[in-house]
C-alpha cells in the first residue's frame, strides 16, 4: 500500500522540477507567434468571404400598408416580373402585385412577405391569420384616382394587391381594402434556382426564378467554360437579366446575388449545346 503514495510523491517532485521548464516552453516562441498570426490572417480572410459567413436571411420588421384583391387567381401569367406561369412555377396563388415604392422597378421581384390583417375588427378574419406571398407583379399607379379612393398603388403608398381567394383568408372580401401589417420573410422554394434562357444569339436574356432566401435578386453574373469570363448581366425587366456577351456554345455557370448580399454560384448548369427556351436548375440559397 506504500508504493502507490510513493509513486505520487515522486510524480509531484518530478512535476516541481519540470515546471519552470514547462512555463518557459509555454511562452510563445518565434514560430508560435507566426502560427498565431497565420491563424488570425486566415480567419480575417474567411470573414471577407460573404458566402461562408453571411447569415441566412431573417424576417424584417413589421410595417404598415394596405391590401386589396383582384379577381381570378391561377390564370396569372407573366406580369411585370416576367414569371411565365406563376402557379406552374411553384408560386401558387400566393402572389402579390406591389405598388411602385415596394416594387422598385422590379428589384422586389421574388421577395417574400408575411401579411396580416390589422385594425379592422369588422373585416379581419378571426385569429388574425397571416399569409405568405411572393412579389410577382407591379400594381401600377393610377394618377387619375385619388390616393384614398382607387389610387391605392400611387406613389408613395405601400400597397399589396393579392388574389381574391388568398385575400379572403385574411379578411372579408366585402371590405375591399384593408389595413395590413407586413414584413419580409425568407422564401422557401423547392429545388434550385431556375435559369430560363431566352432571346437570340445577339441578345441573350435569362429569367432567374424560384430563388430561396431573400428571394429578390440584385445581381447576376454568367461565365462560360471556354472563352467567356465572369460577366455582369444587367436587369432587362422584372426577373429577366440581359447581356450581349456571346453565351452560345458554352457550358454556362451563373452567380446570383440576392438583396441581402449573399451569393449563390451554380456551376456548369447548362451543357454546351443549350437551346433558347430551355430552363436549367442550379443551386439555391438555404
Ligand atoms: C450590400 O453591400 C453594399 C455594398 O457593399 C452595401 O452598400 C449594402 O448596405 C449591403 N446590403 C446589405 C443588406 O448588407
């Protein structure tokens, strides 16, 4: 029974002798400092890379606006965002036409909103349900009508025009126009961002749709696998981007920047022999 305690004492003695040396060793040596600098340098480098560290899109603050409804629903084709067949493209009927200040010349195309009926006990449906809509169209101003009587989408009003069946989830449609509260929310889309190539060999257009996360696109770049370097596209209108750079005959990659400054790169989403009118699926924002 004596030997284990002797061993412990011996160990303690050894530690006492070794300790000054340990402390000396724990001071950073020249190479240790270098390693620390290197680590900090790498970290800083990572912070600069937006796609790794920029957080996911989060809901924005609630704001006040008004909403009306339009007749019909699933027959919504085209519109100012140029989403061809919004129901077929997975947007369903939960789409909205936005007044000019919200639409921002098409920059809002694809943004998602949560909307709830506000301050109309006589019209709001019980339990204050909320609904989620994607911006797919522009509600044009009607300057011949006053802002408070028909000119709902005039500047500077914040207004949503939504399909009647969807509106009626919020309020009695007899109300006609209701005060609402709305906020930006992340878009939940199935699958990847879609790229539909239209135009002709002298003028290329790419419709960018089914964008998750922030949902609204502020920049698109295209790259080929041969001659074409990364090239900034310009917004043509709505969700349609254009370039006169030659895309034909190259396997294309696209980089999409959303309004929260996050980027998503879809590498080689087309074959070299892609055709006008075809749609390709890339990577999405989470
Ligand atoms: C995005 O980046 C631009 C320029 O770098 C900056 O002005 C803008 O505030 C940024 N927006 C967001 C939402 O981070």
